[in-house]
């Protein structure tokens, strides 16, 4: 029997469907964390328990990050979107690249955006 540990809203959809963890899974969780930090709201909003699980398995389109927080730089929005791609095969799966992109945002003065 497979056991899954994690916090709903930060567990990538493929793990909820029984896939094995991968670097792309970890990076989806990073994207979910960044989304929450930047918007002050988790991806699944205030849903709890079974409703949150069902919403993760059949996600509704989420609003664009910059629609929620216009001060978020486009490059940061693009990174978060790349991390949150629903399909693990289409998702950014290189932690070193994600770190370099975040560092470049910080060096460019856009990493500490006011939200």
C-alpha cells in the first residue's frame, strides 16, 4: 500500500493520482508555496478536507498571479506558472534552473516585489 504524506494544496496532482514522486513533484510544491506567499492565499483557497482533495484532482482554472497581485513581475509570474504546470512532463523540473531564475529576479530588483 502506498502512503502519501503532505499538506493538501502543496501536494502535486500526480501524487494524488498515485504517481511516484519526482523532482517535478517537488518543484510543483515550490510553485504552490510561491503562489501562497505572493497572493496570501493557498492555491485551493479556504477549502478543507475532501473538497480540497476533489478540487486538486479536478482543478478549476486558477486566476493569473498578476491579476491577484499586479506588482508581481512578469518573469516571476512565468516562473510560478512553469512550476505549477498540471502535467508533470510539461513542468519545470530542474531545481538548479529554478534557483537561477529566482536569483536573477532578486538581482534584477524584482525578487522582493511588494504584494
